[in-house]
C-alpha cells in the first residue's frame, strides 16, 4: 500500500509522527508531502528533528499568502505529485489550508482520501478552519474521529459510511514523547521558572491577531493578574503586535520567547499552573497533562474538555479571563476520552483493510465487465 501523507503546520507534524512510524512498521510505502504552510525552523523543521519524522519527499514551499492564493498554489503542487505517485490513499490531518488543498486534489483525481481528526465542529462559520474541516469531511472516504462527538457530528450531516472512532494521534505523540522531553528539555532552567509558578500563553488565530482590542484585552487581564506569563510568540502574532504598535512594555510580567520545539513545548505545558490559548491542539495537550486551560475564543471544537471542567471557554473579555484564572480545577484527573495511545496503529490497520476491499470491488467490476464483453461476443 502506498500513502501520500500531506502536512503543512505544527499540529499536523505532531499527528503525522506516530502515523508515519506505524505505516513504515507495517511495511507500507509513505510519500511525505510538506506544503510549506509553516516554514520557520521553530514552526517546522524542529518538529521533524525532534519527532523523528523522515525528511519530506517534497516541500512545496508555498509559505504565507491570502487564503485563496495559498490554497490554490498548494492544490496545483499536490495534484502534480498525486498524478506522478499514484498512491492508494491520500492522508490529510485537521483543518488547515493544507488539509483542504489535499482533499480537493485527491477527490478530483478519484484517489481514496482519509481524514484524520474528522468530525470536529466549532459551529463558527467565520473561522476559515471550520470550512476546511467540513469540506474535507464531505470529500473523505475514510473519516477517523478522535472522540464520539466527532462521530455524532458527522451523523447529523448524513455521513456514516467510512466513519471510525479511533482516538487521537496527538495523544499517541504525547505518550511517546513526554519521557523524552523530561530527559532532554532544559527550558524551565533556561527561562528560570519553576513548575506551577507561571502561566503559559499562546495566540495565533486571526480572530485575535487581527484585532488590537482583543490582544490588549488579553494582555491587560494577564498584567493585572500579576503572575509570570511565558508567551512563545507565533510569527503571525509578532507581525500583528508590531504592525498595530501594541506596546508590550506595558505588560512587564509577560515574557516573550521564540516559538518552541515540540519537546520544550511539552515541558512548558506540563509544568504550567494554567494555559491560556486559542489553539485547538494545545487545549488537548493541556487536557492530557491535567493542566487547567482557558480558551481565548468564544467556542471550542473540543467540547469534551470544557464539559469535563478542565477547559474554560471565555473569549477575550478581560474580566472573564481574570475570573477564569481563579478557577479551581476538578479534583479528579481528566477522563480518558482520546483513545488508548495506539490510534495510529488502528488507522493503519483500517487503511490496509479498506484498501483490500477496494481492490476486491475493482476486480469484481473488471470481472463483471469481462464476462459481459464475452457474452456480447458470443451473442
């Protein structure tokens, strides 16, 4: 079986790592296509290095652009690769422009498409990611859901065929790399911070980065809290802060650092008192580590984390953020909602079995066609 795996952004590198390992252990051929959506070393190559991902077979180097331009450039490049490689499956992850471009290229070439992290819904159609994930789900032949909520969401949209509840490869990755991070990361020492004595902040979504009032509300709430805040600065957020002339000197307790690699980020998450983020992936990683999370959006795709009490969805109102910082997390550990840490192996098993079924169907069609041709000749 030959699989073209399409990645382009930090969360996809993380999810792809356990899947790539499982594919290769099973003896399948994987062609790894990097769209170049994330291209800074700290947002891309460091993840390949730390996660042991094989070097991408091709990097399209699309980089940043407006949504239509970026997606169109990816679509052109991906289509060329698929025409050349002729894979049995195209594998896409999540909800980025890389995801949608891969889905459209595959479905138009009639190549079976598998979507990892299917069924997520924020029900906020102002998010570009929401359109990406909905369209990809409706293109996919196999839909791998991380939780039962994903399965239920798809059923409400009439999608039941090819849907599998498999767990989350991001949970696989956390289990596989947490001990390695503990041994290799010295980020707490480098930053001179102690476990549970700091907050961790990440911001990257356009709804926040493109709105100076949102940024100031977040920073103001954290400044008034008075705690040390570690803030790995996403390139998009850095550009926004600079272009909007947001004065970070007004918030002296917020310590800006460069984007971190996977291992250092795991340690920062694991040891934070609380995490504040607009990232879906970091909401989950906080949940995995039993670290209380504050989501700086008006909704979340990961409704299970909020329902469990470990994630507060508060938006960007300063007072709500300050109140959320005082929240006491549940006494019990988060429930096991994201699988058993072996979702990658289950996905690979299903891909292989489904490919066999497709081949049987193809052979049946060929045999039927040949039989009919013979009968027509005899007659």
